[in-house]
C-alpha cells in the first residue's frame, strides 16, 4: 500500500445512475475537498436522505395520532397529571 492512500474493498452494490452535470460537478468538488470518493459522497447523501424521510414519516404518524380526539380516559388522565404537576411545582392545588 502506498503511503497516504487508503484502499477499500466493499461488498456493496454497484449501480449506474444519471445525474445532471451541475450535480456531478458539485459532488466532484465535495469529494476533493473532503478527500473522499464520489461513492462515499453519494452514500452519505443517500443516508441523510433516508434519515430525513424516516423522520418525516414518523412526524406524519405522530400528527395522525394527535389529530384523533382524546378518549374520555385520556382526558381524565391528562387532567390528573396536570393537577399532579401543578402541585409538585407550586405545592398548591386548584
């Protein structure tokens, strides 16, 4: 192995993709600046995209769950918890 060079072997999937020239140029620039391969830049970008997508899906599920009206039991529990917290923080009850 030559000094300063890192050789990597990956069992990853090789693919061919088409991207606009301006995107390719930006990836090249980033790869050179960060001393990474284009593949590493694309993998990082794909992982970030996947994470953002997972976060978006989770938020959508939470929004859907919170959009549902509370059951009477949930309303009672929320009231009880609010009273408990108020007493705990102020030492007073309403």
